[in-house]
C-alpha cells in the first residue's frame, strides 16, 4: 500500500469517528475532485487581500505599543486610533470607526443610519426588503426608538423578478427628502442573489446621478475580502459591518466597523458616544491584539469559508436542491442558501452543522422565537465566540421555502466536515439518497 492510500484510509477512519460514513465521505471526495480550479481562484483573491491588509498595517507602523489595554474614558488610545487608520486604508476611505462598544452588525448599521438621518429625512432601500433585524430599527415593524418614531420615513424599490435592480422604480422613489440610500450586499434571509461590488458601484453611480448629494451606505456584512475590491472603492459613503464576521478573522470577540467619508464617520462617532466626545472616548479593554491579528488573518479565513460555500453548493445541487448562488456562479459573500423544502430537512441540516462543531457539538438545535425576527429561527453554531458567523454555522427562519443559510468555518477543513455532517444527518433521516 502506498503512502497516499494509507493516508486516505486513516482520514476516512477519522471521519467515521466524527460521524461521517464512508459513503458520504466518498461522495464528498468525488465533488471535490472537480473544484481545483475554483479553489485556485479563491486563493488568488485571498493573496491579493492579504497583501492589502499587510500594506495598511506596515504603512501605519503597527507595533507592540498598539496592543496595550486602556480602560475608563480611553483618552489618547493610540492602539485604537491606529487600528481605525488601518481600517480606513484597507477600505480606501477617509476615516473609520472600529470599536468593541459596537455590539453587532445591526448595531453598527443603526449607528450609521441614526447618525446620518434627521427628522423629515427619508431612507430608501433600492434592493427590496432589508434584513429582518433592521425592520424594527427602521420602523417597518413597530419598535421603541425606531427611525420612524424619530420622524424618518422609509421607501423601498423592489428588485425585479430576476433579482436585478429596477432602475425606473428607484428613480421614481428618489425625492427631495431622500437623504440616505441603504444597500444590503448579502442576501440575508432571502433567496435573491447577493450583489457584486461592481453591481453595487453601478447602483451607487445611478443614485448619485439622480440626486448628487444623496449618501449611500452599504451593509457589507459577509462580503468583506470575498472580492479584491470593496463597495467603498465604488463610491459608497459608508461601508458597515461586524467584527465577528469576516474582518474579525474569528479572533475578535465583539465589535463593529464603519468606514467612510470623514463627515459620515464623525457623525457616527458622535452617535456612538455623545455629541462633542465622538472618537476621543471608548477604551479598548485589552482587545487590540485580537482586533489587529483578526484583521490580519481575515483574508485567509474568508477564503476557507468561501471554499466551504462553494463545496456546499456543489454537494446540494448534485442532490437536486436549489442553491443561491448556484454552484458555478461567482461569489459575492460567504453565505450559501440551500432551499431544502421542509422544516424536517432544515432541522436535520442544522443538526449536522452543530454536530461538527468544536464547541457544544452534543447540543441539538431547535427552532425558537429569536428577538428581531417574525418567524421561529433555527441556528446551529458551536462557536468560540457566541454568534460568530465567520465560524461554522447555519441558520434560517422556519417558513417557506424552507431555505437554510450556511456560512463560515475558520478553516476550509472544518467547513468541509460541517457540510459532510449536514449531509449525513439528512441521509440518516431518510430525506436524501446518494
């Protein structure tokens, strides 16, 4: 027996110990045999983005003093301030706000919206309905302290049936009160395509031709480092995201970022802290090493998650399930939607992802009424950081068409195991046949 055959047999044995049958393992290996070119493309983008991040860190002379912890007010926190200069250079913007005091992506988006919209202004979404958790922020679903409660109105232009922008509807929706346009890059809990940075750039250019002084904000969650460029390279006034997704590299335990024009970011800083204080306050609480190193690792971690998403699409399309994006389409984010068609299949899929986790692998995920959602949501995530979507996870609302959303994996190999385990659980439940 040759060395390669011996290693393969040992690997198959390891997968069997983890709960993956030989039949599922071999099915996965057959799928992988056709993905070499696709994975090579992902690695080239990752290499480009790694160089971009490294250049920004070297330009800003990152050194050990930037890792020192600060407490209290956080005045003169050079590590924090320098990290924001690094982010601004990575995203090619005038300024950045990167803070542990931003608790999640929805919080970051709320800060950006409420800081740059005043009573009487109108917010426009030209990409259809916003992500579920923003509905209460905007006031689509009633909530205390919503933008609606403070006198900000909301308008929406739905996408065409093919998922493209309805430019006529967008032009008609833009009016004298339209102050800010919000563009969600990722699909969220929808089965529409995610948007490339080039598509977003075209949309931003169109909106600014219609109304030159309108501000454009991009919800960049799940999209960072997936392409060589970011929406800020295409005219976005703000790009907003969470550090427990792509840019945190799996190391950031909390935090969010807003990169954009100096004016927009300054207003965001005043909204996060207080008028007159802005970016001067906000201690880093000893999180700088994780924030810097997480950003450094982010391009590589994102590449692993992308490989997992591509693998998932190929596996589930082979079994006859509809996937968004399809297996061969270009990637704009790390999320892979798989329409499973039933509650039982969603639960089985998520059980497989949970069983593959390094943390809480013994836990059984069940649908529950999560705050901010209008339907029960099932979530599988055995993560080192609670809710970290760059770690292996899967989730979705229990409602037709019963689509599950898979993302993450701090390494490609863990993402691979997660997909194989999800398939194993579906197979064990009699919901698929190989």
